[in-house]
């Protein structure tokens, strides 16, 4: 694995409309497409209340995140040094793979080298595959985050693979979804094969696997405080995309929380919302940052110890 220099290269520093300083930092000044992170600083001086990593969804830049949600602004206002990273594969990072997870650790180490964090609270959260990323991260680190949240994350990539294949099969009279075709190829690449040929890889890489009866992945979460948000507006999906519950992340999200609760993690919860999903400027979509009540989420995070 490539080891990145600890020297921090700063492309720009700016102040947003809320008076918070934002800084974009590159681990390699010769490559601005990957391995960088955006910091939103609290208005208070160090030491900060803690620090939080907020991971974008697939294809999202930090700028897009800041456009779609005011969560980073609110976390910074509450004294949390807020970091939005971009990993080794740029905005198309798969998140749960070893390369992305190593890149996560490299960026985290850079942040810890630049700032002094002694016993401060550390949070991780993300949207869509960014949520998958943080749950996978929490399962494998030696130092657990204080709390974790994920917004409608895909967790079971065996399910994701088969639902994408089904979407293509059902599209006999229409053009198959480009997204489904892409994810079939990408999942096969990351897992080194189909579920029939490489099922152990699906169990190893997926944050949760419904068919893995050993529960090895989720047992690592112990009693970690975890929230998963989802808005299962199935009628919207049926109308807009001709997809159903089998294509939706909420199926494995609910299954994972159920199993964690049964394993004794009373701090794991699923939060279901209604009619909150939209993407700015005005497009309804239940798979969105907006399903979260950001102020209430931050209040919950700060209560965790």
C-alpha cells in the first residue's frame, strides 16, 4: 500500500457564508483528484469538542455535500472539527474495499498529526456508500469511534449484486439502468467475482451480509452507538424507477439493526422517516441527505461517551 507523505499541501482557504473557515488539504500536491480532505473549522479555538468525519455518497464532492446538507455547518458550530474526505479512487471510491479503508486511515492520521486530540470524542458518519464506509471502518479499527451514523447505506453487497442483476433482467422492453450495469461490473471487480464464485469475499468486505450466519462482521461493533436512517418510500420508487423493496437498502439496514439488538447492542437503532427526502433545489428523492434531522442528530452524537 502506498504510504503518503505527512506534509500537508493546501490548495485554498476560504470562509463560507456562515463565517466558518474551510480549508482543502491535499496529501499529494501533484494530484488534486484524490486523497484530499476538506476541513470545516469551529469558530472556537482549539482544543475542540471533538472531531467528525462525514463521508460523501458515491460520486459526491465535498462541495456537493455542503450544497445538499447543513450538517457539516452544524457539527462545526457545536465545536467539532469537521472533515469531509475524498479517498484513493476519488469521488468513485467504493468505500468498503481495503484501498478506500487504507486511504481513510491515511487521511485520519494526517488530521491527527496536524491537531492535538487527547481523549476528545471522535465521530464518523456518511451518506449512501459513505455510510457503508463508516460502518465498515467501525468494524475494523482498534480505536472505536464514539458514535457512528449512516444515511440509507447499502450494506449487503450480495443483495446489491442480485438486485442489480434482477433490475437488468426485468428491463426486457426498456433500456437497462446504467447504474445497475455499472454496479454489477464494479461489485464483481471489488469482490473478485460473483457471489457464486467468491461468496467469502462478499462476507469479508460487506459491512453486513444477510446470508452470513456467523455474523462475524457485525459482532465487531460490540455496543458501539449506531444510527441508521432510511426513508422507504416504496411507492415513489415504484413510480419513478420501477424498483421495489428488494432494490432498497432499508431491507438490510433493518436486518442488521435487528441482529445487533439481538446480539446485545442496545445502542443500535434504525430511524425511519417519511416525506423528508429531497435533493436541492427541489427534487423529491427519499435517498437523500435531507432525511436526517441534523440538529437532533448532533444532539445525539454529543450525548455519546
